[in-house]
């Protein structure tokens, strides 16, 4: 089995040692009933200094002599179960919460009473919807920031720590605009205390700062524009070496929000450090025992994946498959918070194309041979129960599992869309789809209809997600055949009929509050359109589906969801509605005129809402401590002004990118604009302060009007119910009359029908026998499946025990490895010393060897010269002997030549004597002869 690498004990210093701390002092450990010491000022008679009339015009809070009794009452109320109280939309709870928020924000309220009120409000905001209402509608964030500002001189006070913990709880995954009351002071307080040496306040300050900076450009720009931001960065970088992993994760989240696209962030999250960051985050997610640290680790990884460069790094991470497999293993637990966190991470990874394919490879990995030989392909499509771990959260009975169910449906939709988009569909995927279909169809069938708005909202969301998943399965032929074999026309017809009843208030499901009816109608319309689209896809494969589909399209109740979808701002809703409209238009009973009127009414309603939202922008600066009627308007003004600030900031960034004009001119223009805005703001502030009293009086009138309107609406609903009962009774009586008339005619045809009915009964008897045999076969198959399930559960229990044993062995081996590592380091130090001595001796030996080699070469050269000289001497000796021999022969020749010379000289002397004799004779003859004879003689001579 492939395992992710454990956290190395030799991580860089800025990550700190990999230890896991308990979260006892974290956000989720806030106890609403905690009592704090009384540090506020009181009057001489022991009464708290609370003003008689509030700033928003509420009735005066009566002074009581027994302040501890009031605190005890608040603590007693805080111990009650108040779930979904704020989201109910009732009048009295809204006014009571507004008064509590105002009283907590009053600086004259005693700290003990403020602490009790904050504990009560923290318990009221136990779920996500209530926290969002407290944050946006009642502006509890600004109130708590004001309390912290009043006690900023004593940051270690329990009331300040309580406010920081509740603020961290409120601002998690919520956006806070930087111009909210006291937010600037709160940010300054957080920066100051983060750089302090007080460890008790550093962790909540870091967590709150991480919440404020995440996905909030206005707060990020405000922090970056502060003078001490560089010192703040240095402090955060020093925190990366902290021994608490929670502090490290908070710090990395803040740095990722502030510096990810800057030079500091590029250095922190470069290719060298990012793999160790991945290793740290995955180990915290898998092995961490704290929900808070795990949530922030997942949020950090989700934020990092938004950067394409870091997403590419994660794609190339070598241990990604093993880490994803271990993360999927966390889904086998029964904790909905951990499962929701893991599913959020997997959904974020699915948004990256390359990561989605790797996730599919892990989730739909083929099973081993032992599970594959189990027979029928139920539960064998995934490795080690990873797919089964996903399926268990689809219909988990655990409290809080609804969110996990929706996230699981989204994840399965993403993964199956990627897998079915491939060239061929694997057998393991088809096996998984076979197991998946009965589970999601069970979600569609479900129990009895839900009661209340919250349950109806979850019901519609579940139907919409399941229908989307079934539509994804219908995109491929092999999986479409599986869907068509298990989906029936009666199921789809019942779903559409129930949703239409919800949309039109004909069902007891829909006792909707006026403020939420629009949103709920959109959800019902979306679920209805998805179901109709599914019926359109399956009308050719499922029996009676086409008839049910066209029957639903001709129902007049479909006009409302179609008009909502056609006027929606979602592209997919509009396209789905247009495709259904194209199918419905040729039908004879389709109400086209009613559809047109409904679309016109929706457009008029949207125009009116736009005009009202434009008017609400004027109340953006009204103080937050007001009644609930003005709180909603202020929150909408905050959102509008926040969007304007973001547009201005984006405009400034675009102006900085385009360098058509000098920067100084652009700065001058914006400085003039800002000066104008400041003057306008001061004038508007004066006007708003003047109108504050008028608004408070108007709030009282609105409260009275709301009460009267609620009573009138209750009476109207009662009368409407009576009217519906009377109409239904009239229709029943009319139906009975028509039935009596028809019975007379039907009695004539009863005899013929009885004969035909007898024949049909015989055929039904034969079909009953056939179905009985099929039922027995299915029953045997079901028992076999139950047996396999029990075997798999037993195998799962044994594997869990083996995993615990392996984990204990792993810890023991890790402890032994640490000891061996320390001993190995000592041995390595000794080896390094010996290696240094050996290197020195090797150097000396190398020098001596070089000298010896040079001397040997010189000796070889001298020996070679000696051999050459000896050869030369031998050659010279041979030549000398030859020369001596030649000299002897030459001397012998010379002596013989001298002898011959002497002989020749003697002969020559004789010849000369003879010649002289002849010459004398010739001369004598010459003198005697003539000239002719003289010439002849000369010629002869």
C-alpha cells in the first residue's frame, strides 16, 4: 500500500518542528456560559452606568440594583437551545437581538454584562446561517471591534480575548469591508499585538487577521499601505519557525493573502519551499487532531491552488497520489466537520484540470483480486473502500451531514464528468456507477416531505444536485443504459409534481417568510428544470417517460419556474429553459400567454429592486448600533460601497498598467477626486447625523407596521385557507355529482367489462406467478448482497485493527529511527574526521609518488643515453677496425705504386734519352733538307 512520506524532522527552520497541539484554546472551544471578572466602572450605589435612552431610539433599558442577577439571567438564557432562531424571520427575536447588540456596544455597559451578552450572541450564531445574519444584518463585527477598541489598553483582559474568539468565528469565510466601524482600529490593534511577546493573544490575533485578509482586497490594500508593514512581514516570517503548527498555518495564510503575487511571496512559495509546504499541509490534514488547524490548512491549500504556478507545482508533486488516498481515507470517519473540510479540498483540486484526472485515477482505481472475486460488482469498483467512503456521506444519518451530502454530489459530478469524457469507460467506473445509482435514487425518493423553509431548501438543493449527476451519467451510452434501467417515470413525475406544489404554495411545505421566498423560488425552479431536463434525456429509454414529460410541460404551474429561469442571470438556467420551451411550444395546451405575463412581471420586479438598491446606497454611513429595520439597509449599503471601492481599485490598477500619461498627472487627478470625495463624505456625514433621529423614529413606525402587517398576513392566510377548503369542497361535490351521472351509464357496460375483467384477471394471475419467481430471485440476490456486505464490514474492522497496530509500530519505529539518526550523526562526524586525515595523508603520498615518478623517468632517460653511447662506441669501433684494414691495404697499394712509379720513372728516363737522340737526328736531317722537307718533318713530329 502506497503511503505518503511522514513529516521529516529536518524541515527548514521556518516551518518549525512538526508537532500537533491540542486546540483547547481555539475558536471552537468558546463556552457561552463563561464568566469573567468585573473590571468596568460602576456607580456608587452599585448600578451599572447604562444610559436611559439608546442612540437608535429604543426604549430605555431600566436600571436594576442587582447587576449579578442580570448577568445570571443572560447566562441562563445562553444555556437554552436557540438553533435557527435568527433565520426564522420573526419580529420579536429580531428586535431582541438588535437591543442586545446595541447594549453590548454601549461603552457604559459593565464588562461582565457585555461578556454575558457576547456569550449569548455566540451561542445564537452556532450555525453558518446565523453567523452570516449576525455579521451582515446586525453588524456584530463592528460592535465587537468597538468593544476591543474601548479596551485596547488592556489586551490581556478576558473580555478582549472573548471578543477576538467570537470575531474569528464570525469572520470565517465572511467578507468584512475595511470602512466598517472601528475596523481600522481593529487592524491596528491586531498588528500591534501580533508583534508583541504575549503568546496568549498572538494566536487569536493571527487567526482573526487571516480571516480579514482572505479574499478581501480592500483590507489587503489597507495593510500594505501602513508604515510598519515591512516589520510586520519580518515578524510573520519569524513565526514560521514557531513550535505550534496552528500559528504556522495562520502565518502562511496571512502571507499567502498579502504577498502571494509579490516578490516576498515568490521567495516564500518558490519551487524549493513549495513541496515542503505541500508536505506540511497534507500531514496536518491527515494526522492533525484539531478541526480548526485542519480547516485553515485546507483554506491555505485552496488559496494556493488559485495561483497557476503553484497549481502546476502540486501537479508535479511526487507524493500527490498517496496524499490524496490518505485524504480520502478521512471520509470513513463519522465527523461531518472533517468530512466537509476534506470534500472542500477535493472540490478545489477538481477545479484544476490536471489534478482532476489524477483524482479520478485514485478514486476509480480498480479493486484488488480478492474483492474482484466476490461475485456481483457491488462495492468492488474502488480501491480500499474509497468510493464507498464517498457513498456513505450521500445519505448519512449523522447530524450536519446535509452539507457533506451536497458536496459529495458535486465531487462525484466533477469526477464522473472527467471519467466519462475519456475515450473509453473502465469496468471499475461502471461498477461504481452500479453501486451509486441505488443510493442517489434513494435520495430522490426520500422520506416524508420536509417541514419548514430550511428543510425545503435542503430538499430542493439535493434534488438539483442529484439531477445534475444523473444528467452527467446520461452523457455516455453505457451509463445511460444503467440509469434508464433504474429510473422510472412515476418517480420523475412525483418529483416534478411535488416541486410544482412547492413553487405555488399548494403544499404544507411552503410556509415561506417574505424575505426568503424569492431565493427559495429560484431553488425550486432550478431543481424542477433539472428534473425536466432529465426526463427529456430519458424519454426514449424509459417507459411512459415521454407521456409524463409532455404532461408536465402543459401544466400551467410550470410557467413560474420557466419565467424565473428565462430571466435569470445564470447562463445554464437560461439555456435549459430555452431548450424546454422549444419542446413545449408546439404542444396544444401550453400556456404561452401566461408565460409572457410572468416574464414581464419578473422584469418589472427586478427593475423595482434595482431602484430600491440604488436608493439604499445613501444610508451607507449610518452608525451600526441601530434596530433591525435599518440594519439590513446599512448592510446593503456596505455591499454597494464595497463594490464601488473594488471598482475604483481595479481602475487604479489598470491606470498603473497603462503608461499613456505620466504617473504624476494621474496621481494629481486622483488626489483631486479623493479631495472631492472627502468633502462630499463630510457633507453626507452631517446629513446622515441629522437624519439619524428621524430614522430611529421611522424604525419605530416600521416596527409597528411590521407587527400589524404580520397580523394581517396571518388573517389573510387563514382566510385563504378557508377559501381553498370551500373551493375544494365545491369541486368534490361537483365531482360526486358527475360520478353519479356516470355510474348510471357505466352500469350498462358492467357485464361486458366483467367478462373482460375475468380474462384480464387470468392474465394477471399468470403475470403474478412470473413476478413472484422474479421476486424470489431478487430476494436471493439481496440476501447474497447482505452476506457480502457483512463480510466486507468484517474485513473493514480487521483492517482498521491492523491499521492501529501498524500505526503503533510506526511510532515505535520512528522513535527508534530518531535514536539511530542521532547515533548515525555521531558516526558520520567521526567518519568526516577520519576522512580529513586520510585526505591529508593521501596528499603527502601523492607528492612523494610524483617525486619518485620524476626520478624514475630521469633514471630511465640516463639509462637510455648510456645504451645509445654504448651502441655508438661499438659502431665507432667497427668503423675504426674497418679504417685500419683499409689503411693497411692502402699502404700496401701505396708501396706497390711507389715501386711501379720508380720503374716508370726509369722507363721514362730511357724514353727521354731516346727522344733526345731522335731529336738530334731530326735536327740534323732538317738542316740538310729543304723547306718542304722541313714542313714534312714538322708534320711528322
